[in-house]
C-alpha cells in the first residue's frame, strides 16, 4: 500500500467516525473499522461520495426510513446489511 492509499484510508476512517451525530459515528465508524482496508477503489470512491451527504439523510437511508438516491443505494445497502437495519 502506498502512502497515498494509507492517507486516504486514514482520512476516510476519521470522517466515518466523526460524523456529527452519534448514531452515524457508530454505524459508519464500525463499518470502516471492519471493511475499509478490504474495499475496492470503486467502493472507496462510493464511500467518500457518501460522506458528503447530510447525517440525517444518511441515517434515514441506512435505517430504511427513506430511499437512498440511486448513486448511493449500493453502498447504503451494504452498510445497512452490516448492521441489520435492512
């Protein structure tokens, strides 16, 4: 792994754990702890794009209380399955 890859993973892990609402910290941070190093480049791109979204929207999507936009649906489904939300 290159230094760029390591820096990207570290930055993304911090973003997952420091969301702003505790529920999303636990959900995304737990997902990052378990899967971050095994994600493909495309999955990392998708997770980074997801980090740009509002926490309240993310929680609605992950908990199944709202439909995720098509571009985020695969990653949301993966995270939701991980935590038994869906």
